[in-house]
C-alpha cells in the first residue's frame, strides 16, 4: 500500500491553534466528570502531529479514562515491532480485554498532521458497527488486531473517573507532539464530516468547527495558548511573588476564573488527615498513626469552574477536583494498625504495620517484644516519604525504645523557599512508659504518636490540608 505519509499527512499551516506536549515534562490535561453519562456511545476527534516516537519506551496516549490498572479505556499508540507508531484503541475491564484495535499502518511522519476519529456505539446489533475508527476522513479497515466489544459494553469514557488528554493515567505513557482541535461528544456516534471537510481549492482535509451538542461530559479544546494568568476565590489567600496561594484548612469552595481558553495552570497539594494512635495498656505500647495520604503536582491544567474542597479531620480523607488523598491509618493497640494513605504502626505478637492503600504513602513498622505477646512496643506509623520504623528490642526484652514514624515530604507550596513537612508518621510507644500519645500537627496530616504501655493516653492525628497555587501576574 502507499506510504501513510502520502495518505494521511496534512500540512501544518492548516492548523491554527495547537499545544506542544512534551513527554519528558509529564504534560497532560486532566479532569474528572462530576456526573456519569453515556459510556456506550461517544465520539472522540483530535488532530495531532507526532514528536518523539518511542522516546520514552512506552506508548504515547492521546486520551484515556482510568480507574485502575485492570479497568480503563485509552486511545494512543502501541508497538508493532518498529516503534510505538500504530494507532491503538483499547479497553480493559476486570483485567479482560473488551476492545482492542491496533492498526497495521505506521504513523511515523513527524512533519504531518493527522486527524483521528474514534466513534463508538456498543448498543449496535452488528458487531462491526460498534467501534469505527477514521484517519483523515477514511475509515480504517486494515487491522493487525481487531477485538470488537460485546453489545452494550460500558467503556470508561464518561464515567466519574480520571480522564486525561496526553496521558494514560496522569502518571505514565505521556504523549509527545502537538495536539489541536479536540472534541469529545457524549451520546453520539459521529462520522469525520462533523469535524473536518475537504478544501475545494486544495483537496486537502482540514478542520471545521463542530456544530452539534456535546452532551453531559463532552468538551471542545481549541488549544489556543494557555493564559497562565488567572483569578480565583476560596480559602485563605496569600501572595507569594507572582503567585496567589489558596490554603484550605477546613471545607470550602475554590472558584477559578481563567481567561481565553478556559484553563489555567495550577499547583495542587492535597493531604489527608493523619491517623490516630491508641494509648498503651498492660505493657502494650501504642503504635503510631500513619501520615495522611499525600498528592502533590505542579503545572496542572485546571478548567475554570467551581470546585468543592474537603479537608480531612484526623483519620479522614481530603479531596479536591476529583482527586482524593486518603487518611492515614490508625495505629494498633494489640494487633496491626489500620491501612490508610499510609499504614499505622502495629503492636502485639510482633504484628506488622498496615500497608498503604495507594501510592500516597508507606507501611507502618512492626511492633516487637521478647516476653511473649503481653509486653510489646509499638511500631512507627508510615509516612508519605518512608516506612515506619520497627520497634527496637534488646536481648532481655525489658528495654524497648520508642520507634520513629516514617518520614513526611517537605514542600514549599505555601511560601517560596519555606518548606513544610507533611504526612509524617507518628512514633510508636515504649511498653514500659507512661508517656501520653502526642497529637499530630494541625494541617499537616501528621500521624499521632502512641501512648506508652504503662498507662499512656491516646493521640489524635493531625488534620489535613488542601493548597492551590496559580500565577496571577
């Protein structure tokens, strides 16, 4: 067959607005729909010009909707043996492949624009009509792999999950190149003529403005340059050089007003509440509470709008813009602590610390004792930066020391060059101490320290925090 370049290439000057995605910068646009909509019928249309092919050694994803590694839908590129240069549309449910189309054609011309349309309607009775894929107005029929979805299959597009333009899950498989004129139409299976046409003078395939309805979760991205300047309300607002910092220490609402294309670049910190720690009793020291789960990302493209902010109390989650930072796990008094954003420390019967429920923290330490299960010191709670320390034990079992919690992370989002440590784990307590537990520091998500085994009182985890920062001048 003729080279793909001659079939599908479109001169760059036809595209008036575009954004360069650099995979090395982990560039992506991310959003989470507030309401689920039609997961069976939708159309995705985008124009792209490739940059580095196979530069990261992984597929470059143009668009994805992601729940976890066993449940997702994506549109991007995959490796056909000569680099990551073949269009692939893929959907996985409970680790089972539901949709898998991989082209035989290789898209390797980095000087050409391509127009891709993925048109889905799994309610169709004829299997071959459920997924239709077009390159520059022509339906692709030559596939290296073609797995049709079952009738009425629910993709993950238009669900209340993370959706990313330019990334697999906002953590990997970043796209490298230009993207322009991108549409998601919720509830309609459309053809390319809704988004492009042939220029009568030149015979070239060029973009047009989509004129129909977008549905509940649909969107249009013209990709005019992002204006970095924005205004916003909500939280306690301070000025830090060219940035406005919005700090939430209690629940509230963040309202972003972004000019021009409706997006602004923001830095986001979300920390869950730190885990509680029990008091000691009967020669059992309390295990330290886990530090709150921590999410931190700079340079996130956020759409203008109103966002609910939830700040977790002790042992409670924090959330913003569809992103949740889990609470730290509570420390254990006789057995392993609870799992959380970071695990709590464990005590009694050499119980291991609870594990983290996510990538937001580390496990708690192990509680140890050499005089059976009746004399043990608590392990330290896990932190966002490291695991909790196992309790120390000497040869006789009569001198057990306090164990440190896992390290937190130092971040300077509130004020330049002023680091604050967030989400550290609490200390585990000595079995022979009467020292009370220590509360975690407020608005840091720090786990509480446990009480000593000779009657020490319990500790309360530190409350969480949400901080959003944007450039205003």
